[in-house]
């Protein structure tokens, strides 16, 4: 009898505990959807597009042909109106609307439809292409029903969410699902920390809200995986990231992000091994911008940033997000790994938007004339860097190195490109083919079998490469 009582108590305890952790699926989303619908808007934009008609319909010149541009001039300029659809949501009763930047980019007219039938014109308060967020103001004296941002940091994988938007122009559409993943990066923008959801998101949902079960906005729906329609993989900008941008756009009409002034790359296993770091972590400094905050603080190329403002950097992609969210002008502690030991630097952050790094520069490259020297151990052909290369590519004066002119099959560096310049190996400058051959030979005779090289790639970006040798 006592054994039966014990089993009953254990069963009851397990049952009670499981009920404490599990949440039942909502019986219906109807009440929540009805409450939130007046705050979600449909956005339509128009843009004038000018094109030249083809004077020879049915005939196409090959891409890059000199005749292609010449015959375009003979076409008749034609203008047409291009329309686009998106979604958004109201955050202030005065009519402040949040949406994606790509929904309203280059728009001449913006119309916002509220509650299904009321249509208003809207103007842009501020927009930020880097985060893909825009703030609009509805041109009306009416009072609107707002929603508020929730705390996206508390959102957990498996939580129920609903999306409301304007997919394919079908306004007022509600879909439900769960949070499928957190901290996703898909290569769309500089600052990515997306919430992934399986709530159906389609073309036209962009800029719309992702709600939690409290009716708070925890994400801005931005992208879908797949062409044409939803396959249950959608991405949303977390509300905590969005709030910072939105507040700055409302206050200043622009963003003010912290800036270090470094180009960074992933710390691979090979690089961690060469640098005697316990594991691949942090962000490797590939280059430092002249007169930047990092330059003034003594940060050097080859340093590995392990911690920023008391936040450990586990992966390279975390650093730009944390820096951008830090107040401009703030002095922070930055822990770096240099010469196999940890040191701390104090850096006063600059502003990204006013820096030279923020300006996109297009640089022309010139076809190289190969002067063949083979490095058999790496299965590459190189030639010395010359003064003309330095001038044409605008490399720093006194740069020395070897330009890769051919990469053989099964080369240990076959992921590099012809035109890349090897400037260092094992932290020693490369001035000749013999320099590189000697360093590689020394490594091959050791037990390490890993070599750290530094290159300038075809975009003239300084990169560190860890190479495993056979």
C-alpha cells in the first residue's frame, strides 16, 4: 500500500511539474486579433520609373557589348508608375507608423490604409537602410489606436506569435505560428539578429508587426525564405533593436551609431591555433582606419577583440551590433588578445554615419601582367607587388608582398582569388618569393602545420587567413 502511495505522489509531482512548464495552445486568436487590427496599416507607394524603349524589339545585344549602351540612346524615354505594397503599425495616437525602409524607399507618394477602409497620405519622418526601418507620419489630425513594443529579449523559441499584414494586397490578414529560432543572420543587412518564425509571411507583409500573446510588438516582419510565397520561414527585426533606431529617427530624423573604425573577420580554428587562443572566439581585426577611435587607442591589425564594454564577443557578427547600439562619444573598455595575452584598451567611440568607413567607395582594378614564380608547397603562382600596383590599388606606401596570379587545383588556399596580395606570413612581412617559401618550409618541418597569412583581397581589404598545410 505504501508503495502505491509513493508511486501516486511521484506521478502527481511529475504531472504538476510538466503542467508548470507547458502552455496550452490558445483556443482562439480571435479576441487578440480583433483588438490589434485597428493598429495595423496597409501601405501602398508609387514611384515614377523612366526607361528607354528598345528601337529593335526582338533583338538583344550580349551583356557588356559596346552596342548595348549605344543603342539604348536611340530608344524613346518612357515613364511609368510603379506601385508597391507593404504593411506597418501605429505606435502613437498622433499617427506615427513603423514599417520597413524597403517598403517606402524612393517613393513619391505614400498612402496608408487604416482599419481596412480609411485612407491617408503619409510622409517620411526618417529612414535607415542599414536596419531596414522607416518611420512615417500620417497626415491627419485624427487620433489613432496605437500598439506598443514588447521586450523581444524575453521571447523564447516555441512561443506563440501572430503576424498581421497586407500579403499580396489582401489587407487585414492574420497568421499564427511560433518562434522557430533566434539570432538569425541571413546576409540582408549590416546589423542582423532576426527572430525566425513559421507564422506565414508573404510578399506585402514587409513592415508589419509580429505580436506576442500579450498583444505587444516583438518584431517587424522583414523577409521570407523562398520565392513567391511562404514556406514557413520568415524573419523579423527584434523589437529591442528596432526601438533604438525608431527613437533616433523620431528625435533626430537620422541614426547615430557608435563606431570603432576597424574591419573585422571571423576567428577560425586555424587562426585560434596560431594565436594560442583557447578556442575560436571574438573578432579578428583585419585593418584599422586611420585616425579612427581604435587607431587613437592603439588597436592594431591582428588583434582579436574578446570583450566590448563588459560584453564577451563569442562570434564576430556580434561586435558590429553591440558597437552600433552604444552611445556615440562613450568611452568603453575593449579587451583584446595580442601576442598570446589579454590586454585592455580604453576607446572613445565615434559616430559611424560621419566616418569615412560609412562612405561606399568603388575602386577600379587593373589587369595584371604575370611574372611567374611558383610556390609548390602552396600550389600557387605569384609575382612581386610593384609601385604601379600600389598606385592603382591605392595601397599604403611601402607595402610589400606577392600578387597571386594563379591558384592550382587542390591548393590549400584555393578559396582565395587571383589578384589577392600576400603581405605577411607568421607575422613577418613578405618582400620576396623566397621569404614566403622559407616561412612555409619552416612550418612544414614543425608539428604545427598551420600558417597564418595576411592578404589584401581584390577589394583592398586586409584579411587574416589561417591555412592548414599537408
